[in-house]
């Protein structure tokens, strides 16, 4: 059978369509829900139905949803399985079928339709979910050694302090069955396993008193990572080497004039980051997000900046107008047919937006170099024995001008100036805390509708005071 990414997506949707699901289009990356920054899962467009606020249009549905997860930004290119942009294949039941069908179909899809060897698939369940255990063991026939009970953190999904919630069950693929099957096997060991499918059984309502009362209308919400199942079926070592992403890396290789096989690990990471980020950027811009200093626009800006820096580290010089990302983006657009059919038609605007942002950032980098010079000069002319650049300055250079701290440190060291790394780390940690709080969770409670797009930004960039002066940054 055909295991191209496009074919896997098609086969998933057809599998569920032939089991009564209506195939619905992907929703935009910009959710209608004002409490959520970006679409991070397939269920988001159905949130009002799951909450019972809107009547269901169909009993069950299936989608290939484009998603963005900025909480995985740091993992990109480091793990084999995380992207900022990916597609989540999902099947959903709105008070229609429940646990038994969801489990049996997930198994049939994995082992019959996709043909995974049954003894390579492990499952996790929530520790108290005996019902799921029985179904996996008796109805499906998974040996008990390969059913792992896990705690609340991993296998219980909640939508907030109160509201719909329930246990989940995940499917993992085992790359190394020869390592054995015993009590101590850890599904979180990513040198051996990859999680590919998550089944959420929305069966309780959590009350103010913390009680779990059974829901009248039980729902199913699932997510299967397209790039992950493609990795497994195409037998490649990571998501990036699947046909969904590798052609983009191929384009970057051409621009850098290097070959993948001879690339160092660090170069490979750069290649993956550029490919990942350009997918995210193209689809975000297509869905109406433009680079800016707040909210969603800041996500795009950060992704472009990271991609530019990685490009420089690969020695890419760009076209006559000083931009290379549009060339990469063209490849992404060429591959966009089944992800977002509007992209091709919007292509000129998307490419121009990217080009402008890249050129603008290159100028920012030049200014950053000047700022660094200035700060080094200041540090050197300070009275005292040891010249030191403050953590705050290093952070501004990193966050506003896109200077990796290692570069700042290197340049500083050449001039005999050290960096307050503790101070820098403290600034980073502060930023991380703030952005995680904002990005991580799908809030299902509409009631507490604080508009997180307003305060998601750790750093609001207010412009340059004057060239000699530092950028004005509000933290
Ligand atoms: P992981 O533990 O690997 O980070 P997750 O448990 O956070 O994954 P879920 O929230 O359960 O992921 O999402 C459902 C499915 O979507 C996952 O099983 C996986 O196949 C896919 N997925 C989740 N996050 C990513 C990502 N950053 N990149 C690619 N696929 C992802
Ligand atoms: Mg995750
Ligand atoms: Mg997980
Ligand atoms: Mg999961």
C-alpha cells in the first residue's frame, strides 16, 4: 500500500468515513475561540459542541487538522517527533459511539489499515480506567504486559478546574522489541518508543467540589500525528525525513550547498528548524497572521528570526535582495495542496510578507551588532578589574536582536569581557515561564474568557529609541 504522507492522510479519513464519520475540513490556525491563541489540536473547532453550547451537526466526524504548538518550539530538530507545525488526524464522537468502538477502530486502523505488526504496538491507559483495560485485553487481545497504567499527568484529560474531562489511552510504536517486555519498560523512553495516537474518553463532568459525575453525552476526541505515523510507515529515523518535510530540507541543502549525509548534527538541527518553521510561517500567514510584536504575530516573527539565524549558521546568503526564506517557502507552498487549499492562491502575499520580515530582521541584526559594540565599549571603560556584560543586555541582544548568547559570549570574550550568565538565565527563565503559562493549555472553559492574546507577549517591542541607544523593550 501507498505510504506517502498524502496517502496516509487520505486513508485515515476514508477509514473513518466508511465507519459513519463525516469528513470535515481543517479549521483555521486562528481559532474562533478568543481564549485560545492558536489551534493546538483537532478538537478545538468542536469545543462548543463538546461543551454542549452548540448542538451537534453530525453524530461523528473526522478531520486532518493543521496545528501549531509553540510549547514544543525548543524540541524542534532535537527530538525526532516534535514540530511547531504538524497535522493531527482525528476522529470525534459527539455523544455517539464511545470507548469500545474508539479503541477497536484505533487498533484496526493501526494494525490492519496501516499494517503495523500487532506486537509492536503498546498502549497506555489511565490507572483507574479498568473499562479501557478490559477492552484492550479482552476485545482487542493486547497482552497485559503491553498495557501500561499511567497517572493523571499523562493520561487524564481535563478542560480546566471544572467541566468535561476523562481518561485517555495512547498508542505507542516500539522500534526495539528486542529490548524486551517487562514491568520496567518505560513508554516515555523515546530511544525506543514513539507515541502516535491519543484517544480521549470525555465521560465525566468535574464539579465545583471536585466530584466526577458521569456525563449524559459521552464524547470521543482523538489525535494521531500524521508526521509520526509517516515516520513509522516510511521507516525513516525521524519525522523530518518523511516525504511531508524532507523536500523542504532538500531545498535548504541546495541553498547551503551541502549534502544531508555529510551534514553535522548541528547542521541537521538547523535544517530541521528551518523546514519546520517555514511550514508554520506559511500556514500562519495564510490564515491571516502577520509578523508583529504581539500575540500571534509575535509567534510568526520569532519563527522567522530563528529560521534566519539558522540559515546564517549554514552559510546561506540569500538572493539578490538579501532574502532566502521565500525560496524555502515556495517549496512549502508547492507541497500545500492537501493541507490548506487556499495557500497557492495566496502565495504572492505570503512570499512578500516573509521577504519583508527577513530583510527587516537582517537590518535589526546589523543594529544589534552596533549595540553589542557599544555595550562592550561601556563594559571595558568601566572602572574596576573585571569587565562584564550584564545578563539583561545579553538578553536584549538575544530577544530583540536575535543574537544567540553563545555568539554574544564569543565576541565578548575576544575583547576580554565576560557575560553574567546567571543574570541571562534568570531573564530567560522569566520569559519561559510567561510564555508557557500562555501557550500550553487548551482551555475549554469559555466562562473565564480572558483574552490571552492580549497578554501572551513576554516582550513587547516598542521600537528603537535611536541608533546608539538600546531598543526599548517592555517586559
Ligand atoms: P508528546 O508526548 O510526544 O509531546 P503529546 O502527548 O503532547 O505528545 P497529544 O496532546 O496527545 O500529544 O496530541 C495527540 C497526537 O498529536 C500525539 O499523539 C502526536 O501523534 C501528535 N503530536 C502532538 N504534539 C506534536 C508535535 N509537537 N509535533 C508533531 N506531532 C505532535
Ligand atoms: Mg507534547
Ligand atoms: Mg504524550
Ligand atoms: Mg498524548
